[in-house]
RNA sequence: CGGGGCGUAGCGCAGUUUGGUCAGCGCGCCUGGUUCGGGACCAGGAGGUCGGAGGUUCAAAUCCUCUCGCCCCGACCA
C-alpha cells in the first residue's frame, strides 16, 4: 500500500490530489487557480489530443487558430452569452504602456471571434458547411479551483461549425456528441451517459446543449464533454448570412463542441486506486515498462540487460516506438522501481530477473488487478497486446458496473431524497418541472439534472410536480 | 463572496496558551557501507532572515495591527 497517498475512503479529494502529486502529473502555479501540467500529465493530454484530433479529421474537420484576445464588444453582441460568461472573464485594460480604448477579454470560449470571422468568410451556400476546430487555452476565472477539474486557465479543443440548414447543424451537434462518447469509452475506458442539458445548465447562447456525463468513484457526476446546437443565435449576432440556391439571404446555423484537460481528472477519478494512478492502455503514453533486476551488477549488465533490450525492441515493433520503456534506474531497489511505475499508472510491468532468465519466462504484473502472469519469452509480442486489450476492457467494464450499481430509479420526491442521501450516485426520474422546480430541488438536495436521456420517448408522471409528459432525467451531485 | 482552518527546511509537522537555552522532529535529499523480486538498514552530512510589513519589549516563531497566500465547506463553472 502506498504510504504517500491518503486512502480514497478516508478523504476523497485529498486522495485525488495525492494521486496527481505522486504521479507528478501537475503542480500548483504561482497564480492562484492556475496549474502547471508536468511532463507525465502533459503526455496524457497529448495522447488524448492526437486521438481525438484523428476522429475530428475523420469526420471532416480541419484545425485553425483564432486569437486569445477578444474585443469586449464582441461578447456583448449575444445577450445570454455575455450574461453567462462575464463573471468569469479576465480582461486586459492596459497594454503597450497605455490604457486601451476598448478592453480586451481573454477568451473564455471563442464563439464570438469565430462568428465575426465566419461572417466574412460566408457569402454563398457553397461556402457551407465550415467545419473548423481549434486546440487552445481558455481562461475562466474560478473561485474554487481544483487540479484538472476546475482551473482558471485550461487547455481544450473547441469545434465551431456553420451550416446551411437547421437539420444539418443538428446532425453535426449529435455527430460530435457521438464522437466524444465513443472516444471516452474506447480510449479513456470512461462509460458516459449522453443526454440533453436542462434549460438552466445550457451553454450561454445555445438553443440546446448535449453532454457526456460520467460517474466518478465518489459517485458524483462529471461533465466530460459538451456539444451545442447554437441555432441562429450567433449568426444573427455576428451576421453570418449566405445566399441560398434560390438567391435568398439566410442566416447560417452553427454548432460548437468542446472537451478539455478535465478529462485527465476524469481518468484519475474513474480508474485510480490507493496505490496511485491507473491508466487505460489506450490513453497511456507508455503502456509497458520492462524492468531488468538482479542483485549482481555484472550478471545484470552481461546477461539480463541484453535480454531486456531484446524484449524492448520486440515490443516496440509490436506496440509502437514510444509505448514501451526500459527501466534502468539501477541505483534503486526493485521495490522502489516497481512503485515508481505503479504510481505513474503504467498498465503493464514486465519483470526480468534471474528466475525469468532461467525459465525463459517473463513476470508480467497488471496495474489494474495486480494480477501476476508468466509469459513465455517467445510469446511476448503476441501476449502483451492481448493483455493490454484485456486491461482496457476490464477497466471499462469495472467502471460501467460501478455506475450501474449506483444508479437508481425513483417515482417520488421522497424516494428521490432517500436514494440520494442513503445511496448517492445517479438517480433517474421522470421530470416535467420548470427551471424553478429544478432550482428548488437543487436547494433541497444539492443534486442537479445532469441531463435528459435522448432515447426516452415514453411520457410519464413527473416525480416532483406529478404533471404528465415528463422526460427521463438523470440527477446527481456534480463536480 | 460568506463560514471554518492554516502559513516554521523540498514535503508533513511540534513549538505560540505562559516572550528568554526553541531553531526542533519525521520523511525526503547528499556521502559511505551493508542490502536488493511490492516502498531497506546503519553511520555521517547539507538545508530555515519561523508567509510579508509595521509595532510593543532589554529580548518576538511566540504579544498587537495591517497585509499576502493556501486548504476545507457553501453560492458560480469545461
């Protein structure tokens, strides 16, 4: 058991911080609310970035870059947008040695600048759709920051598209929601519930917001990615108009969608344990570590190390160059070296010592189950990828089971409160109330509507108002 | 922004009530040795203007005032 990590059941948020610290993923920056993403953490982000980017490209998107600073007046063009974001905006008023004529907002998101540019780029229906994504940082001033989950500056990706028809834009919104869902499940081993946000939780300026909601191991919900159908709100505000085939001027229909470094927090809170970080193989920057061991330095150098290098090369061919590393920290004792990689979440550890050399077998230890498997040396190229797949599958299954076991369905407010207080987790209930009802529920229980389920067509009685025609909602305490 | 806690070595803390032999402990770090398959042990060593600024006093980590920052719980959020 790790001695530098507070047990999860004792203090969840301390455990979370300890895991991040032990894995050296991040550190606090001198400015409150800001964080430094250290190489181990950043490598995870790069892994997320490259794999998501590939999926964006596959669905026809291209990358571009829009500026960090946005004229304050841009934000003000969309009433709800400015209302939603102004409390958390950082504003530059002084630059170049003098007061600026117009304050510049450090982007909290880029709908406005991008809307401005799109209005210049779009004239004809032939210019549509525009399918652009950008990878960047944004600033949203936070009162209560938490590493990866809520920091004043964070890294993310924001897709912004413009379309000729409402249908096309809606299709895009849902397509990207699905890209997020499949990425989260297949790569991050993060089972998510997709759905539609309630009016109160909607993106400021959106007509509709769709979300991927995940359950952390403390049974709280985490919004892991969102996709917004913006209707014509931003194209009206920024005059994105095009001439259709009939020669008439029409406003374009836009969407936006984003996922952030918060996903790293989600990985930590979904898979890690009291020994530290656990990474699903598909997102792990390093999937396998080979650890040559021997108390005898000359045996180590002459016999064991060469064999370890041989295995390393074979695994590099089987898995990819950077996916496997050789541990040569010979000044450390084996236990220390095991812990070093354990706490960094490397999915599979391969030990090679005297015993293995003698038996022509490797000792493989799974990070997810601590299970030990002996692999014959000739079979590593075959067995290791299989094991990694198995680990990936196990982590997803484990998370899914946990979520299912902590999801309850209720029919009355009494049951709702009881389930929430005694069990926690996700609570499914049919809801037909107003935003005021939602607020009242939140005040009474601190739980909020995470989303309305998309595939729900049956109309039932609302658990709260007893009105007919409600939709199935998932409630939870959220991050 | 409200409520609570806390700033002393890289990290975690004791010391503050009762001002003076209080510059200390554990971990980590460095050196040497013995060890070595889930976090070793012994010996020696480096490291701090006690968050900052004023003040009280012969004397301040300790008392007073102001200030900065952090953590936890609430309202706001990817």
